[in-house]
C-alpha cells in the first residue's frame, strides 16, 4: 500500500452485507469517493436496487458458503481486476444465552467468523503474490467488551476481532493491511431491539466518515464511540471491577428492553 494510506479513488472495493445498514453506508461512501465498488448481499432484490442507486455493481452472495465467497472474489478479479479492499462486513445478531440451539450458534459462527476466514483464505494468496491488499473486517465493540443481550453475538465478535489481529500480525509486514471495525450503536436494523444502544447511536454516515479516516491512516482498530476504548482500558486495568460495572449495565439494558416490549404490546 502507498505510504499515504488508503484512498478509495480508482480502487476496486468489495463490500459484503451491502444491501442495508453499515455495508450499504460503506459501499455508498466508497462509490462517492470514486471507488469501483462491488456490492454483495444475500438479499438479491434489495441489494441490486441499492447498488444501482449508488453506481455499484451487485453480486448475490451467501456468506454462509465458502464457495460463494470464492466465486465473488473470482468474479470481481475477472471483471474489475485485483481487489484493493475487501470489506468482510456481513453479520447477524441472534440468540440469547447457553440455551440458544446449536444450529443458531453454528449459523452465527459461520456468518460472523468463518466468512472472514473464507475471504482471507482466497484473498491472502492473491494479495501476497502482488505484494499489497487491504482487508477490512467488521466485528463490533462487543469484540472488545461484550454484548449484554446475546452470548453468541459476543462470542463470535470476540473471535472476529482475534482473527483480524492475527491477520495483521502475520501479514502486515508483507504488504497486506488489515483494519477491524468495532462500532458501538449505529442506526441500523440491528439495534431495533436494543434500546440501550439507541441512546448513543450514531448515523451510518458518521460511521462511514470514521472508516474512511481510519483507512487513510491504515489504522487497525476503528471505533465509533470514545466509551469503547475507555471501557476496554478499564477492563484491562480492573477486570473484576469491569465485570461488576457490566452486570449493572445489563440490568439497565434488560429493563429498557422490557419497557420497550411492554409499550409495543400496549400499542398492539
């Protein structure tokens, strides 16, 4: 990568989960900045519509399947050329505690973790061969801290962050740049049932600004709220105290969720 950092102008950029939310915001911003954007999503109808609106090419992809991710990479490199930036962004939030069925644990693991692994498996050799490339993996502030409602989400986002760390440690000196996006609340469909996150949620445009700025610096960790790193530092300095604080926060979060459900039932 050039020493001045990554800029989207003229670059081939792939974004998964690009039909809505964070993925759509990233694809839109990269296209606005002159990137040659390929948007990918499981929702073919909405994905194709949104891609057309922002001037991107759309490819239907199910990130639950390694062969779909491989096909996406091969398709883009055949049509647009070598991929400069691959944004492994698709993710889901499902499940609650240990009672969550195994099939749900497996599904969220494959989407939130293995999709990153599969993308790297098929991209890293290509990037190493030409001596450059950029991987942007979306994890979550839950990967640094935790998630108060869903154990599967917290676990898989920790794993996604760990994998991104490993990629950076292993390949940065060989020309592959890695960034890991760890947002807190962002106004997307994913926080519709998380009123606690809604209290400080930012817009997807604000998130896109943060990502573009971080890529220009080739910064590994991309956060959206100052509370994320403060919480992470507290966790490292006083793990026991941090756990106590998070227990109190969970009580508040669950109370807000219950209140939201009761209001919803009242309107029904």
